[in-house]
């Protein structure tokens, strides 16, 4: 009986260590956050500078400074989610948007996402999950 307990404890410890490794290594990538190693790669200045006016900065994850159609879509989805929750909770329609749908991820958009979703960075997967919930009702 004691041998089984020791084996189970060792297996449980191994699973726990593997879970911590996976959480630290892969979960941040899935939700759009970068590890410190990735941040060092981004600071490489050897490539030629590009103008932000040449191409829209709306790649995921969306954050302060992002602009374009993906940002506008994210703002629209947030407004729909807040309106849906307001209607569900209060039984009446919300007649205003919580964030302007202007395609500019500024401080107002960041504050709105942080307030209503608890995140300042928006991933494509996160938006897809919100859309699914809204469609499901």
C-alpha cells in the first residue's frame, strides 16, 4: 500500500512540474503575450526602419498604438458584448457605445477592454470566443 502511495505522489509531482512548464512556456503565446526572449528579438535594430503610414498596424495581438480594421472590429465586438450584458442584466437597451469604433486602439479603448474584459491586450482567439458567446446568446 505504501509503495502505491509513493508512486502516485511521484507521478503527481511530475504532472505538476510539467503543468508549470507548459503554463510558463506556451500559455502566454496562446493569449498573445510575449516572453522575455521574444522581447529581446523585437529590439533588433539592424533592419531598415519602416513608416507606420505605409502599412496598418492592426496585427494581433491588438494593443496601444494598433490601428486599422481589426481594431475597429474589436471595438464593435466590445460594444456589442457590453450592450448584450446590459440588456440581460437590466432588461433594457444600452443606448451608447462604451468605446468609439474609430479603428484606433488608444487609451480609451485600452481602458474599456480592461474594465469589461480584464485585459489590455486583445487576441484574435479572445475576440472569436466573444463572438461565439454573443451568437449563442
